[in-house]
């Protein structure tokens, strides 16, 4: 059986922030990186984000024809335990399939979207993985935000981490970083990475890591 390949991708500032201190989205990426991300999306079967990213950024999570001539329209997946995704979110625009993953206690349904119920409190990500494999997802792209990325890393579920470092400083103690959540409280809880490569992409740098499991 082919196991689900999971790649985390995010863009951070030179001081390690992925958004403003208000958690509002801000431009960090450049055209070269956007093209890379859209090609990465196109080579994935699904793109996953947390509900806070949908609420704060309202992303489409589609592949733009500007960057990829024949987009494949990967499935959009939102981890949303209690069904808080606003019904006017762009992920419900019908341009690609959308799945909202809630916990088992949530009965909310959404326009233009399927639902999966998984977990008692937060979405149970380790249990979600085999469900995604059964519906044919082989390559999953996790695009954030901070809390979701930590959940994947803490559970050692991601295979690769791609971080684009934009030439900008955001500053502030409260601005989110690539991996938020509870974080490691002991050295043993840190997530070891192996450097796979680094390259200059226009005005920024792309760094790629393998997650050591
Ligand atoms: N620069 C970038 O590349 C990039 C990309 C994406 C996002 N962002 C930024 O990231 C920020 C949003 O990140 P965020 O950390 O606030 O939120 P997030 O990671 O987008 O979403 C977190 C939410 O997901 C839900 N969730 C359900 N199951 C979960 C699980 N097992 N583990 C973790 N969360 C689970 C929880 O809400 P419930 O309890 O309600 O389910 C949780 O609060 C925004 O500022 C956005 O702009 C930046």
C-alpha cells in the first residue's frame, strides 16, 4: 500500500513570522515562490488548512491558471472541529471539491462541501490519515496555519517541510510562527529535521527539510 506523503509548506519573514501580530495575512511570498506553490498544489491530491486560516485569510486554495496551464483542482480540506467555517468562505465556491473535517459531536453541514467526522474534541489527525488514504489521497499539502502545522509535526505525520523565507521583518512577540500550538516543553519533544536543500528564489530563499521520524 502506498502511504500518504505529507508536505508542509509555508512562507515566513526573515524573523520567523507567518502573519502580522493581529494574525492577519500579509505578503511574504514573491512571484517565483507563488509559482512554486501553485505547482506544488497541482501535484498534490489535497490541500489542508485549519479553520483559523479560513476565517482570517479566506483563501481559495485552488491552482491559478496564471501559474499552471491545466490545473488539477486538488481537494480542499479544512480541519474545523466545531463547524465554524463561515458559509460564505471562498472554499465553498464550487471551483474544487471541499471537505470540512469536524469532530464526531458536530452535525453541521456546509454548502458545496462534504463532511468527515473524526475525533472527540479536536480533529483526530492520526485517525484522519487512513480515512484520507481510503478516499484516494496520496499526496497531501498542509498549508497552515501555525497550530495545524505543529499538530502534524508533533505527531511526526509530515514527511517534508518547505519554508520560503521572504526578505521582510514582521516583528512582534505575538505574530504567529510556522509551528505554534503548545510547542516543545522538553528537548525530547522537539522535531528533528534533516536539511534537503536550499535555493534562492528571486528576492527570498526556499529551504526544504525532511522530517526525521
Ligand atoms: N504564511 C503562511 O504560509 C501562512 C499560511 C497559512 C496561514 N497563515 C497564517 O496562520 C494564521 C492562522 O493560524 P492559526 O494557528 O491561528 O490557526 P490554524 O492552524 O489555521 O487553525 C487552527 C484551528 O484548527 C482547528 N483544529 C481542528 N483540529 C485540530 C488539530 N488536531 N490540531 C490543531 N488545530 C485543529 C482548531 O480550531 P477548532 O478548535 O475550532 O476546531 C484550531 O484552533 C493566520 O494568521 C494566517 O494568516 C500563514
